[in-house]
C-alpha cells in the first residue's frame, strides 16, 4: 500500500468534495447525483457516473475510501494511471448496469401483476412518481413483489462500492496469497479465500433479502462490480494486456 498514488489521491479528493457538498446541500445533492431507476422522473443520464462519488454517511465513505487506498494502490502501481482508471470506472459502470437490470426485473414483475388486475401503466406511474402507493396492491401481487417493485422504482443508489468490488477482485487475482487482517476476525486470511466469500455473501443477501451487513445495501451492485472486474481481469490476462499499452 504505502504512499498515495496520483489517481487514487484524486479519486479520494473528488469523493470527499462530493461528501462535503452533500452535508451542505442534503437532499438536493442526492436528487441530482444519486442513480435513480430510469423510469423515475428524477433519473438523469449523468447519474450513471456521479452516483459513484456519492455516499450515504461517514462510515460508508470511510470504508469505501479505505478499501480504495488499501487495494487500489498496488494495482495502480502495477498498471499505471490510465489502465487503473479505466478499470475502476468500468467496474462502477458494470455495477450500475447489473443493479438497474435487477431493478427492471422487480419493476416488470410488479407492473405486470398490477396491469393484469386492470390498472394502466400510466396511472401506476403517476401514483409512484408522487412517492405514493395503494395498499390494495398487496392483495393483488403480494407483499414481496410490491415491496421489490416500489423499492426498485423509488430507491436511488449511491457509493463507490461497485467499483471497489471490481478492485477487490483484481487485487485477489493479482495477489492471491496476500494475507489480510480483518477487524472482526483478527487472523490472517489469504485474499484468494476472503474475496470470493465476501462476494458470495453479497449474492446470498441479494437473492434472499437477508443481509448480514445491514439494510439499504445494493448487493447486486456489489456483485455486478465484482463480475465486471473478473471479466476484465480474465480478458486482460488472456490477451496479456500490459502496462505500456495504457501509458
């Protein structure tokens, strides 16, 4: 790890500036720069990028920025600035893509059930765009389906976690035998064991809805970042993309 590399230093500064601005301007920052569901009236195209620099609280940004420094530093030193930045942004975009895809699945399931009951899509959108819903919908489609439908539509996502999970995968594939010491488990664990377990826990939480790390976590965004990170690493290793091609 050691001294800050230039790209990571700039990413840390941007994230901190966004966090400070969020503390000053509150909901307006979240409305502008969080990633909303594409059919939500608050959605803007730039949110696909800007949500990666937004965070929901001090501990959220603290853990993400620590992981960026701890696991990203050796990768930037190995790859160089351009390759690292490409990887980081691509993993974040991949995380957003998977998150939106899963939300479309939940949205379509709920919307189809409501339309089949005789409601129109326009009337449903008018209600939920105003932050409302009809309790009778639960009798039409069931609580889980409606909750997932409303959550997918109304809940924006923030954070660098998707990009960070891509970085974790790249670190694990590049330094598989590095030993990690965790606060809650003070014994050394090799990266090649710890990182797959962490991703598997996120996948479990996303599928079952039972979160081991608390509520309000975009588990499928984490999985998406890890997946895109793995695919990029696999492609680069297969084609032997080296540092010189990116500098």
